[in-house]
C-alpha cells in the first residue's frame, strides 16, 4: 500500500507541474497586442538627440501591474493640434514619415510594469519653427492601432515641414 501511495503522490506532483507550466506558456507577452487600456502614453523632449536633430520621445508605459502586451512598428496617423487635440488649429501642414520606411527594424517590444517602450519624433534642429502644438494624436504601433491623444510639451515647437517617427523600441 505504501508503494501505491508513492506512485499516486508522484502522479500528483507531475500533474501539478503541468498545471503550473500551462499558464506560463499561454501568457506569452507577444500573444497580446497592446490597446489603449494597457498603456499610459506621454511625450517629452529628448535631451540626447543626435547632432542636427531635435527629438521628442513618445513613452509607452504599462498602465497596470498586470499589463503584459506587445507593440510593434511605428505610430501611424500622427497629427499635431492645438486646444483639446481635436482639429482646433491643426498642424496638418507637417508631413510625418517613418524613419525606416522599409520596416526592417519593426521588431516586437513587450510592455510590462518596469519595462516601458518608446518611439521618437525627429526633426531638423536648424529648420524654422512652423507650428507649436498642444497635443499629438496617433495610432498605437499595435495590431489594435487604437488612437490616443497625448499632451505635447508646453511651448515645444515643430520645425520644418516634415518630421520622422521611429519604430517602437525598448526604453
């Protein structure tokens, strides 16, 4: 009888191991694209811009302690506006282009608590000021592509007639 008990106990341990492993396998962060409820999105000036460029960082941080999702690609449908961010004095004269139009650098980035992601908006630092927005609207670099309106740094100008947007990367 003692032998049967050990065999049953061993089966219980083996079964418990399978149960414990199953959630980890199905919770792969790359399985769930981020949507707006998963993220807190902000924009700040980038003090580390390359020579000849001015940049702003779009930060994507986990909105909750259980956030575990992926972003991939570039933010799309990027527009700059004044006021509440919805067509009040829009900066539609600014052309927004991807930094890497071929898409070669579009690798998935997992966003979790303490593991944010970021994209950048780049412009020529010596170009003339063309618009001073108060908000930027963009579609998230995600399969869901949710639209978000984010406050723009107060008084920060856009320069020139075009800006580049970089692919999302780990922060």
